[in-house]
C-alpha cells in the first residue's frame, strides 16, 4: 500500500502513547484509561479535520482490499481450489459483523462464532442481503467464557472438514462489573485473552495445514494496553482489587503479549502461519454502551467516535492485504506498524503469560 492511500497520522498521538506506560504508574486505572480515551477521541477529531472525507476514502481503501482478495479467490477457483475459510469470533455484531461481511465479499467462506445462534443467523441474513452473496456465511455456537464450549466448537468445526485459513479473534468484553467465567476467571481477562488463547491453540494445527500460500491469525488489541503495568495474576479469580477499566487494560496487554509469544513459537517451528494485532481505534460499538460520552446526542458526539466501518478496517487489512504475506508479530493501527507498550515488548512478561495460560487452559503450542 502506498503512503498516499494511508489515513493521516498525528505525531503527538504516537509520542503520547509511547510515553504513557511510565506515566500511568502514578495514576489509578480509571484516570489513566480516561486519559487514553480523551487522546483517542482527540485523535479522531484531528483525523477528520485533516481528511474531511475520511469515511469516503476509507470505503475506497476497504473496497481495494476486497477487490484484491476477489482476484486471488477467482484465480484459485480456476485452478480447482476451494474457497478460503475464516472464523470470526463475535462476528454477529459491530466490528465483527463488518469484518465478516468484507471477508465474504472477498471470497471467503466465513463462520461466525458467537454465543447466540439466533443473532448469528440474523447476521448471516444481513450479510447475504447487503452483499447478494448466498451460502458463504454460516453461524456456529461459541461461548468464549466457557472452556467446555470452546472444546465443543473446535471438535464440531474440525468435523466439518473445511480446513482453516484465517482466524479473527474479534469478540470481547469491556468495562463490566466483576463476574467470573464458567471456569472461574475474571470475565474480561477470561474472554478477551484466555478464551481466544485456547481457541487459537485448538485450531492452530488446521491453520498450519492450510493449502493456501499463507494462513493468518488476527487479534483485536487496543491502545488500552498502554496503562497496564502487567497482568495481576493473583487477582484473576477474586473481586478484591478489581477495576473495571483496569481489567480491560490488562486483557488488551495480554492480547499483545500473546501475539509476540505465539509469533516467536511459530517462527521457531518454521510455520507459515502469521499472527498480528490490530487496534481499531475508538469506535461507537456496544462495548461503549456504558460510556457517557458515547451516549451523548448525535450532534455533540459527532466526529468524536469512529464509525464501525472505519474501525473494522484494521482487522480486514490484516486479513486480506497481500503485502502482509510473511509479516508477523506486529501491532497495527490504521494500516501502519506502531510501537506497542513497553510491557508488551517485555519477553519475560510474554513468557510468563504463556506459562500461566497453559496452566489455566491445559493447552500448549502444538502444530
């Protein structure tokens, strides 16, 4: 992708985020995450001023990636190859729905993995109505807060015999009261990291056996990782010390630590599978249902939040862009490799998370 096709960047935003981890040591998470939120909203407003037709240009960029994928899919079909297969967790709504739709348009057979099969079926109907493409999207039940559900999903999916070329770890929770997953872990960490960790490791052999030139794992992370000073393992099973926003920050740091640790293992094994993280930016999705700014009337809130279509571009780019063949272990924001937090780059923290994840889930790296 040429630089003239990229959305504008703000140097102040990048410098601020790079230095935020150290500054956050002296702030409660409610304040440090609030600072991140203000910076994100300010960046959205700045970006719209720099590129007033951001939505229009974004749709053009998105369509370009879809067209490239279509061309690749058409060439593969002529040679007798079956369509590429993708799984999108939480693909029934928000960013996941727009990601699923783009993948279907790009020639993928998409499995929407979500808790409610009914809502998933409604998403399939929406995709078919909006794209005119029938039979390329389906739904399967998956509850990322339950290891039993993840096991059942993995077994059922493998029995389909479809193979797997792309896994988009999109589903997530944010800013919720303290609850535990079925297996006894704080829900934001349990769903955002542990559930996706287990799902990814269960499906990794399929990704590694993909008949196509490459297979990819896309992880939705966030700038919310910057304030996190590390994963509080002693607090993952009990309420004392729980912070709604702090737990979200830890889970997003875990996402990036996971990407780095998994990439190192894939590389050492000589696997063609790549794994990268995308920050979608601050978008007005259901994750912000408890946010007072997001619930302002349309006028005052206009321009402060990204549209879901723009937010989904991060995952779609990592999934479809041909120039990303072989690129792995990176953190992207607006189709550019960015610098994650200092803690995310700490190999000791990466490996500690991996050891704990194996302990909690019973699943380790295996191709």
